[in-house]
């Protein structure tokens, strides 16, 4: 799992919010995968959860424990656009 997504699962970062506390991913972006996009997102979610459970919150203070993530996903149509005039940014809605 990388910052920009997971090429093995064909899941890519669409946007981040709240200083990386919320990471939105999208599949079916570069390669059509109409029959298994839910499986790809689910596999990605499993990989992220595993990686987080092995990552210390603070390497200098292991007593703080490991990174915890909450995973959820939506399957269905979506729309993407650049929104805003002062600080335009790419957003996904759906």
C-alpha cells in the first residue's frame, strides 16, 4: 500500500481530508474492472488494516500502540469534478 494507492488492487487515491485522517480511494479508474471492483476495494481495505496494525503511532514511544483505521466503502455511481474558486480541488461525490 502506497500513498497514492495500491496498484496491485487497482485502487487509487482520489482525495484526502483532515490532514490524512480521511483517505478516499477509487477503483475502475485506469483499468475497467466491472465485475470485481467491490472485491478490489475489499482486498485493499484488508491490506490497509494489516499495514496499520503493524505501524507504531510513535516509534520513540511504543506504549502509544499501533495505528488504528476504520474502513468503509460505497459501491455505485459517482461523479468527480474540480470544485471551488479560491482553492480549487478535485473531489469525488457519490
